């Protein structure tokens, strides 16, 4: 192992060596000593002087200090905004580069951890498209570079005389392509189109630099982020190539944009300017890519693009903002001593359409009674966003917000409900939402007008209800008159309906303009209104023509539309304009809704009183299984610990890290061994989602530096589930040699209580070094809701949350909003070792600080339930008499293959077996088992077999490694004959007949048979009873553990072992010999100062903490900030088995942001601690840097 300070020492030697060579070189005049750089020193001095110069000038000219403070605040805000933006970009690029690893580490168990394409079945992952984009991205960058340099730059230079020297000095769109996170296809719309929601994410390392040489001005962009959901519509679908007539794309909601500026544009990151600049940029994007604006690309000729670019809306939603209740009180008096009320108003927004209600003074239960009408362009997708504020003279206080999906309104026709406000302590808003369909005829127009007349709107600020909408598509004009002086005009159009006027964009210097703009108007009564059109020059003074169209003319037109040329008045004789006008009647379909608001209220009240009798969990509830990982041993690992400066290779201290489904397991460290035996077991609950992998990594434990990598491997969970049981050696990747022996079992679940006894019986026969006990069952709990919970001490409704405890596992539900009937609808699971002993405890509380009742459910009660499922209301203890909780508890027995009495799937068991005559030193080649092989054991091979204890089998005979084989040992009664001939594909080891003759006085035995289920049955010394438990245990691999001497009277081999079960257990002699080591970390003195100040010119202090390692168990103290004589006063405990040579390792580190600095270490022999029983003393730290000292 390398010294952590060796790097510094080497660099020092190199530096000194370089200096020596320079001094001795004949032509060393041109070289400079590496330790001194005059330019950098002068530059640092100049920066310091420049920073102090404004302060000096302010004092010299007696400028107010407030200017300096203001400038410092602006600089601090700019720096903070700048660093935050760079950090976001770095984080996004890091996630972009490691997305696959991040996803594989977090896809498991809970739906909230799944990506959108897994969580929502209709959102699909399109990795193939991302691969295509990655391949073509460099060519996209080349095209955009040509576009900027050859087209956009000349256009900018010609637009202003000040920008005639503008050039793009660098255009690089990087190597990070735009990614499509997921695609959702909508099939509920008409058949003539394809509707797609494309979730895009662009984290680009783009770099674009611009320079205006005339003003010595440089600016640019270095990094862009863009995230959002873009809707893509493929329509119309035609019966000819290319099948799709046009592609229309737009954002339903504004995307998230983040730009990292450089150069002069860095000023845009100043607080205040950054918001304004981001808003201006987003407004520019929204003007052509956010609803109601669309980007349409025609794919065929002679296509009427106007209808695609500006289609008719999907419908109209009439919003009745009625009232609010229990809003927070924000107005306080006498500095908060007296609580006041609020002056609430509501802000309603659908896309770009925003409405503000009037202010109701001094109340927390305002009644607005206002009505608004909004045009809905896309459903599903658009939402009604509501925000409530308290009106104040300075800044309005936020009272809460909520969102309502307008797709629900379209399906329900009418929604009349209270909506709870989010991001606030209390409050709700009452809305009545009506979906109005667009009728292309006038059959129901009179009914609509009569119904609108009967509607009364209490607020004066609300407009009267509309009977129809008018959509106007302004296409183009021809032969407009010239301006004064015979100049071409720059025409624009003003369209007016009553007192509402809209303006088109301006077409510059032309008499044949093309606007291609769309407008929409609400019409209260089509019989009485008309649309007035004024064509004017861009100065809005000179009129180029006018037109007035009565809407009654549309009522008599086919399909209520006029799509034609209109002659302009007050213009030239040939002046005309092309307009498409469409009128649609707004109709509320009342056939599928209650006839009156009273009936609707009664129906809602009646439904609220009906409580469900059973839960309704997701179909995926209780479908998980258990992956059981048995880490057996390693072989031929890479040595990492070098001695004598690397001249002599040592061994390694290997340990294993296993990761799957977000769970990480770490084995104990085996010191100085290249063929370690761990014999540890881990369990993890997983879903059967595709793409999951088991990651196994080996490391060499080092005390003073980063642990050395010793290899890795990956195993697909799909392969494990398919095989159900795998027992094999896996070769390590990324290293020269090494392999690991794993037993992987996918344990499915069953609802058969009769399997429990077999599972528990097998469980009692298994033991592992990490003290793990195999689980016998899985308990799934679905927390649905509660009812009639007690009120808080203050009299308010509680914020209920539930805590579920089983054994050492605890889960918490979300905290619901204030209600005594909360709904959680969350699922949890527990690994259960013994269902007959475990108890599930559910504790309810308000915001985790006030108890509201509990429930104690013994798991054994589920064993008597049908299908092991309990799904009902249960009463709570410690609450009101009516308090109940609705939950579903479902028990699943783990159906391991080991419990089956039939044969187990064949496999191979191979691995190095170690001769354990008191040590773990000698090794033998692996044995592979499949084909029947009969072997006899010579008489001179000293094998001792007791009559009533576990049979000891010699581990010395070694068979070369064939593909698969099954070994059956037959013990002769008398006159043992020579070994029988083995099958042709196996070859006995040459030492088979010699080892026992060399050391006959030391019988070599193996006393433990570890249970596996991957081989054919190994025939034991006695003939087992059919269907007995020993038949299951016989399928085992031989484990290399220390042997136990057998009494001499047991040397004689009996003909047949009695088929009786032993009356008592025969544990290992070391069973129950463990003890507890209690470690008190009190304080330290005179530690090394590792933190440097002022670039190392001044010594600082350290932030020390302690690491303790003993027998693979690690402890870590808390960090003491800036202290060389820290006091921790912490206590740690661990259970240990006394072993020779075991030591307690204590290390001190200085906590840093990047890498912690080493402060020293010392070792304490465990045998000294045990002999003294109690030790209280100071220990001097070893290996301390900088030749300093320290004590602990």
C-alpha cells in the first residue's frame, strides 16, 4: 500500500531535482524556477489593488458609503446568481452523462422512484430516437453554425449601423444532443391525426461568442438548458406518400430555460436584470412556440396551412369563481400581537389568458361570485391555475394555489367542487366549471341566449356570458394604396368587436402583405354585433382601407363561416383582403349533468357520507419478490498490498459491495487473503421491472488511502428470475484475475400458510457469518385512509400521518392536509422472519408531534384469514370511539426452492475447498457435480465418522474440474478395496493417495454442510427417509470451516447411521462466547492544523473526526469544527468473538469539502483490552503528517 503522503514527497523530489538540473545546466538562463512566477504574483497584486481602488476613490472624493454598499450588494447578487446557474448546468450535464447508472440504481419498489416511462404505461421510452439524435447532432451543429454565420449575422449587421462590425468568433454546439425523455401517444382524438406529447430535455455544452469590434464588446453563451413537454400533431393523414400532410409542434406550457451568459452579457445575471432578461427571451420563444402559437411545417404542396396553424379551439370553459373558505390571516396589528384577517383576491390563469378577481376586504371567507370564460386549445394538457393573494400596500402576501386539469372538466361537463389550496396551512376555493362545446349551426342559439339572460352575475367586474365565439384568420391583402409621397406602406390590421380591439403584426414596405394571424372574440349576441376591420400604416394614423362584416351574415352562411376575398372601403379600386371568419355557438350539454345545483350539492353530500368498505390498491400491489444473495467465497484475487516499496507482492484485504435496486450491501473484510470465504447472506425486495442489474464490486481495504479496486461484475435480474436459482462462479471484469462464488435465488411469494412450517424449519438450519436470518414471509401493507380522528388540542383538524413499525423497520406515510378523515393511499412492505412472533404497530399522529391513536396487529392473525389477507376498517386505541383506519395487510410466504421435496434445478457447484486443520491456508481445486461418480476411500485415509453426530467428509481428495458431475461416496465395511475407476471426463488429483499418509495423526474433517439448491442430491452416509427434512439439507456444498476432533470411540464406521433425529442441538464450541466491546471517544490534543488561510500564507485549524474499525464493524464520530483540541464524548458498542491477532484501529481525519486530510492513527490489540477489562489512557497518534504530534 502506498503512503498517502508519497505523492507530495515525490513532487517535492521532482521539484528539487528539477532545480538542481537547472542550476547545473549550461544554458539555464532561459528557464525559471518552478516555485516562483513573477507574472502571477504581479497579477494577484494588481487584482487586490483594483479591488481596493474603488474604496480609496470613494473616500478621496467623499462619496457616500451607501454607493459602495449598493455596488457590493449588486456584485454579491450577480456572483450568487452566476454560481447557482453554473452549478445547475454542471449537475444537469453530470446527470446526462450518468443517466443509465442513476436509473438502474433507483428503479425499485416504490412508484415515486420510477421514471415517467415506467410509472405511466402510456409514456414510452424511445432510446432508439436518442441514439439517432446523438449520431446526427454534429451535423445539426454544422448546419446551425452556417445559419448563424452566413444568414443571421449579415441580417443583424444590416439592421443597424452600430452593429456593422458584429461577427461570430466561435460557434460550437457541443457533443450533448437533445434527449427525448418519453413519448405519449393520445388515441382518444379523431382518426385523421396523430397526437404526441414529446418530453424533451436539452442540456447542451454549447458555446457561442459574439464580438462587435467597433465598440470592443464581447458577449456570448456557454451552456443552455431547456426542459419541457412539446406537443406534436401529425395531420392531416393522407392516402399518399408521405402519409402525413404536415407537422405541427408547440409547447402547451412555457418550457424551463436556463442560459449561462459570458462576456458583457454576464450583466444579465444581476438580480433584477436576470428576471427581466429571462422573461424577454421566454416571451420571444412563446410568441411562436407556446400556445396559442404553433409552428407548422407542411410536407406536401397545396395544403391549406391556415387551418393547421390556427385551428378552432377544442372548447370553452366557463369558470365560476364562487367563494373561498378558511384562508390564512396575513394582516396583523400591533406587530403581530393581535391577529387580523386578510384582503383576498384570486388570480386565474389558463395558458396566456389571465383573470383577476376583485378584492374582498377584511375576511378569510370571501365570496366573489365572478364568472370568466377561457378558450381551451388543447385537451388533455391545459390546466386552470389558481393563486390567492392578500392585497397589501407594499407587496401582496401569498395565500395558496391549486391546479385543475381541464381534461376532467371536458369529461364531466360540469364540475362543482371545493378545491384545497396547496403550499399553505389552510384554505380552499369553490369553483363551478362548465365545458361548452362548439356547435357549427344555430339550432340551439335561441336557447343559449335565453339561458344567458337568466344568469345573473353579482360582480360588476365580470363580463356577461357569451353565446358564441368568433374566430378570424387574417390571411393577406392585395393592391393596397400607397402612402403619401408615393411610398410603399407598412400595413397592419386592427380588428374590433364592440370595445375589444386586436392588432396584427406589421408587414414592412409592401402593398401585398401576408399576415397569417389568427384572432378569437367572445360574442354575447351574434344578432347585434359586427366585426370592424381597419387596415392602417404602422404609424396607426393613415388608413389604407376598412371593412365591416355583420355577424348576422355569418348566421345565414353555410357552416357559419365565410372564407373569401372582401373588397376594402376607402381604398383603391383593386384593394381587397382575404379573411376566413368562423362563428361557433357555445352550448352546455345538460343531458349528462344534474338538472339543478341543489341536486348536485345533495348528490355530492350523499356520496361523501358513503365510506368504502375495502381498499382499492394499485394492481401492482403485493407483486414484489425477494432476491436472496449468498456470498460464499472468492478465488485467485489480485494482490494489492505491496511490501518493501513494491519489490515483494503481498496479499489483499478483500471485501465486497453489492448493489441492486438502490440497496447496497457491504461484506466484512477478510484480512490478508486472496481466497477469502465470507459466507454471508443478503435479501432485498424487488419488482420484476426490466433493466435491473445486480452490481458486485470487490475492493482491497486500505487504512490510509482510498480502497483499491479488485474487480466487478454485473448480473441481469431478468436472468436470475428466469433461472430461479443460480449457484456458480463469476469471473471478475476489469482485472487480471479473480472470481467470486455466488448463490442467487429469486424467491417468489405464495399465499399458502401450510408452507410456513417448511420455511421455518429450513430457516433454523441455516447460519451465516453476518448473522443474517432468512426471511420467511413478506408483509404488504396498504394504508388507505382514516375516519373520525380526534381533533388537536387547539381544536383544529389534525395533519394526520401514520408511522408503521415492524421489528427494526419503520416507514412513514405522507402528512395529509388538515382533516380528521385523511387519505394516504400508500403501500409499504416488510421482511418477516417469523410471522408467528412479529407484530405490526401503526401509530397515528398530527405532524409527528401529537399522538392520535395506534393499532397493534399481530402478524399471526393473518394466518387464519382467507388468502392471508386482512382488508377492513379497524378501530384505533387511544383515540375517540369512532376513530377507525382502513388498511389492507397481505402476508405472502416466501416459496424457496429449498423447501421443496422434489429435485432442484440442476447446476454446478464449484469452488476451492480449504483443508481446515486449524487454519485457512491450504486450498484445493473446485469440484463440479452432475454425473454420478462412485468412489471408495482407502483404509489408510484416516476418516473419523461419529455415529450420532454430523458426518465428516475428507476435503483433501481433489477432482479436476469437468463440466458437471455428481460425487457419491461409498464407505466400505471391511477390507477396503482400491479406488474404482472414475468416468473418463474426470481425473483424480495425484495427491489423492498421499496426503493422509504423510500426516495420519491429524484427521482432516469438515463439520458443516452449507445448504444449497443448485445440484443433484449428494448421497449422505446414511439412507434418508423419503420426504424428510434431511433430504432437503442433503443438497449442499461442502463449506470450509474449522474441523472439530471426533472422539476415538467413534472411529469405527457403522454400517448404517440410525435414522433418528437428535434430541438436542450440537452448536459450535464457540457458540455463545461473544462479548461486548464498549469504546468511549473522549477528546484529543495537539492535532495537526490542516486548513490553510490566505492561500497557505497563514495556518488555520482542522475539523477533526474519528473513524474506528474493528472486525469489519465501523464507527464514525461527529465533526468538531475548527478545533485542534476537540472533545467528542461519544460511546460506541459492538459484539465481538475473541480472535487471535484482532486489533482496534482508530484513525483521525480533517473534514474537507473535496477530500478529507489524514491526521493520524493508532492500533490497540483486542487481547490487551480483554486482559485489562478496563483501559482509560491517552494514545499517541502515529503516521502524523508534517512531523507533528497528537494524542487521543
